[in-house]
C-alpha cells in the first residue's frame, strides 16, 4: 500500500503570500535606524504632519496609522484636524502656514476632501519640497519623466514589494485595473518605465474597458485598485500570475466587534489552491503605503539638510 501511495503523491498546490506587513516592518526598522543615526549626529528629527478634513471613518483610521508609525520610527508628527465646514480659502491658508513651518519636513492632505473643496487647488498649494505624497503637479510630472522625486506612497509600496521579492517584470504583461490619480495612474507609469524593477508591458483597464476577463487571464501581473470587494475570482487569472490587491473596502460583519471587516478587490479564499503569488488584505499593500510615506518624509528631511548645507 505504501508503494502504491508513493506512486500517487500529489503535490498540494497553494498560493504564495506576498507579506506586505513583514516588508513594511523591515522598511520601518531601516527608517528607525536612520533616525537614530541622525539623532547621534545631532541632526533634526524628521517631522510629518497630516491634514484631516471632516469625519470620514476610513480616513481617520489611515491618518491614525500614519501617526502611530511615526512614533514607532522616532519621527515627530502633527495632526491638523478641521471640520468639514472649513472653506477652501481657509484650508489654503492652513497649508501656507504648514509650508512655512520650519519644524515640519513633510505633510499630507488626507483624501478624499469634502466635495465643496477643489482637490487640485489644495494639492497644488502644498510646497513641492514638503509634498511627501507626491501629488503636487510638479512632483507628479517629475515622476512621469522618471526624474527622482517623491513617489506616491501606495505605488511606491507596490514597487518595493516587487523589488524585495525579486520579481522580474521585464517584458511581462501587467494589467492595472483602475486609473486613479493615487494608485492606478502612477503605478502604470512606474511599471512601464525603463528601470530594472519595471520594463513591463502595461495595460490600464477602467470602468469603460471591454473584455476585462480576457485582459486578466492574459496577464502575468494584475494590480487591482477599484474598490469592489472580492471582484477578482480565481477563474479570471492564469497559473503563475502575481496579484497585487490594492482594494480596501469595509463590508458588514456581525462577528467582528467593529461590525465590519476589511476586504480587498480579490476573492482571497477562492485562490487558496492556485499557483499564484498574492498580496493579502489586510497585511499586503496597506502597511507598505505607510512605510513608504515615512520613507518619503525622511527623504524630505535629508533634502532640506542638503539644501541648507548648500547655502551655508
Ligand atoms: N487617501 C487614500 N490614499 C491616500 C494617500 O495615499 N494619501 C492621501 N493623502 N490620501 C489618501
């Protein structure tokens, strides 16, 4: 019986997890070491500030996570909270004050903003040297041209995962689902660039795209950033593909004390017996967004040192 069994040993196939939580912790540890070096050399402690307008639940959670991560690496941080009745001019004024505040090295305006406020106007007011989200047109343009600058944190986190897992995308078919300013558009630009981690053949799909399932099955890597819970099913992808799940949706869950749980764009359980690499939600791209924002803040602080040195 033993030998018969041996003839039929099936290798159980299961998905491989891309562990964003672990990589994010590694990045945070590296940042913490840099901060300790700076303190030992009597250099300034990096300081990140966040502007939060209104009382959107998820936005509050994200901002709190960012502030907590600052504490973990030894950064200073400030949170500027405003009611959603703040008008555009008042908010522009607050941004000007933070631009001029010498203690703050980098800051973000948490999105989305209330609909009466012009997002483009607000993001353009952020001083490009402090724009650690990389959303100012000046920095976004530099990113598009492949010039060194602040790369938006979520796409930057995806790139970091690709680098640290040594995933070779050269010539591979990458499908980005979603064309948002924050994720879809920038990641599509980064993955198609002539860089050792990139060089992919990128397709950007969006709400008007036809034959999305055909596009999915013909892809080596899928970045899904549409916010539709459990949209991507196992039957839609090929073996050996890599799936980056950027979705963070709250769905009702009576078994949880909060009354909801966080679900990605990918139907995770549906993939459990597939030969694919996948980022879980939570614990995938989310933590990377936070660590890359802090990395940008360290960069802003170092850039300031460098500029001050140049003057003196
Ligand atoms: N809202 C969702 N993602 C982000 C982000 O990366 N930065 C900011 N500022 N707001 C967001």
